[in-house]
């Protein structure tokens, strides 16, 4: 992503953003913060060693069990291929040619969306008139194409959302934090990929469901 299109102009701007998704809560009701800009990435927490303590306990945006200590994960971080060793705009040259997927420093590859993945899907999908969500192959192709163009963003299929896949980070074993844009406004989000929650709630629209699925594919999808 070029500096012109970057959703974040400075660390201060990122720190002042609030967790909010259109249709879920108003900016006045939203809350949360980012911090700890280690290695050019986007991180929750206020200190450089927060990742060592992990995301423990319950969090209203991720739910119970989504935040075990990072020390329990197989991070497999190498100083030469570190996922966080990327410019501030979030793109890493090693992500070209499909390299994004092998560089995620957390347990990944388990997420494969199907209609039965989330308990709320059936009745909501009927209301929305939505037969399914973007496939893992489709999201993989979008990530790989964006990486070849040296951009950390892509437009989520059938939505007006622009997901910054370069900002996606695992939270525990099935949560994910991320940044995205809606109508030109940069926003922060939280996903629970196991329960299918966006900012702690069931998606209220088909577009929100597509965004949630895209985030989970980027964070935990098999990359094929």
C-alpha cells in the first residue's frame, strides 16, 4: 500500500482510533486501544513485553478462551523471516509469490469456513439471502495478488470494506485483531473465528459476515 493509501498516518493516529464496526456500535460507544508498535506491526497492549505475558482471560471483544498466553503458541519466529519485520505500512517483501502464509508466526491453517461453522449462520444467511461466504481460495488469491503489488490491503468480496491483511494478528488460538477501511474511514476490529463474532457480536449484515470470514481466512486459513 502506498503512503497515500495508508489508513494510518502516524502512531498517534492509530492509538486514537476506536474499535467500531458500522452497524454494531456508534463511535461514542466504542472503546479499546492499540499500542506497542514493535517491529513495525500493529499490537495490542501498552508495553514492549506485553506479548510475553500473553492475552490471558476473558475479553468482551474476543470472548472466553480466545486469549491464552502467546507462550503457549508455536510462534516459530526467525529473525530473517519475522512476520513483524515489515515497514510501518504493513507490507513485507517476503509475502510476494504466496509467501504471506508461511510467515504467520502463530498456529494457522485450521480455519475452513462452511455453513455449519457458526451456529448463527443459518437463520441470518436466510435473512440476508446469502448462500455462502468467500472461499479460502478466493481470499488466498486476493492476498497473493495484493502482495505482488506491494500492497497490504484488498477489498473484501461483495463488500465496501478494504481489509489491511498486513495488520491481522492472532489473538490467542482463534482470535484476530485487524484494521480496515469503510467509506475511507480507518477502523480497528476484533474477530473470534471459532464463534464467529465481530467486535464481540454476531455480524448484523452480510457485509460484516464477509469481513469476518476474510479476516479469519487471513489469520487462520490454509493459504491454498
